[in-house]
């Protein structure tokens, strides 16, 4: 599968997740999609990622990940802590996305990425 095919599949799945979330009364918006190596390294130094951006690259660097935040009722800000992230993660997994909320070493409830089937 080519790089562009992977990005296309991810975009369809991520768009489907936004649509499904809305159908479950969960309004979401992306707050991080692409990251440069420098941005990724900064997150690594802050302990927010296990990927340093050079040796170990994040799926964000390949346009194969996004971070989605649940919006407040009037859509003006993100809710960084909300029990509905569990449902959002389940919806993403049902679409074939990997949800960062399942990671035991660094739970990332906002993170969704596409990994090719093995």
C-alpha cells in the first residue's frame, strides 16, 4: 500500500469517526494532525510521547494520526477530561483505528491513528 493510499484510508476513517461521534452526541474537533520532527521532539522531552521525531517517528509525522478533543456544549473550548472519551475510543476502534487510550505506558485518550493490518 502506498503512502497516499494509507493517508486516504486514514482520512476516511477519521472523518467517519467525527461523523459517528456526532451521531452519539459527542462533538469533536481535531487539535493536532501533522507534526514536524521538532514539534515531536519537544513532546518527547516533555514526556508526552515515546517518539523522539527522528529515531522513532510518530504517526503524526506521516499524516496517519490525529488528536481529537471533545467540545464543550457551546463549541468554544475542549473538554480535556470527560468520560465520553471512552465511547469515542470505542467508536474509533470499531472503524479500525488504533486508540491511544488503550496504551498502558502512556495513555493518550485524544489520539487516533491508522496502522496497516498485519
